[in-house]
């Protein structure tokens, strides 16, 4: 089951119509309780959890995350990488980009440039 949690009605609709076995969800607790969730397509959005705590809980359930971000300067990028979220799309992405990630997850080499920047900034 692919859960869609973007907070954007048009994106939610477009993704759910194009991707089989998907469901739009509106509450973070639903995501944490859904036993058949395999993939979460999400953006950073306000909810009762902060981003890092929520994504930690999601990853702890071994749910793969496809994270949709504004750009590679997003404040949450570091936390996402630490949590093993490598499937990241930056604006502007297409539904086809999301479909490709569902079929072919990103490898560490895809995000290594961002990890290197973070490591270099900590020196």
C-alpha cells in the first residue's frame, strides 16, 4: 500500500489517480497505524509531530519514504538523510518521477552529494 500525505489536494489527486494501490491520507496517526503501508509519499507539513519525530516513527515501521521537497536547501534534508530517506524529489517533479522512484529506489550514490555537503559543513 502506498500512502500519499502531501497536504496538496491537486498533487494528492494526481498521484492517487496515476499510482495503483495508493490512498490519500490526512492524519499522521493513520500512517503510523496502517499495517499494510509500504511506501509513504510525503511533503513537510505541519502536524502534531515535528518532522524528525514523525519520520523516525515512519522509518521505524520500515516504511519507505518518497520525500517531496522545495529544493536541496530545505532545513529537513539533513534529518531525512540521517533517517535513511534517499528517495527525494525536488521541485519541479512529475508524477512520472514519483512512479520511477516507486519502481527504482534511489541509492546512496544519489544522495551522496548532499551528505558530503553536510559533512563538510560540520568541519
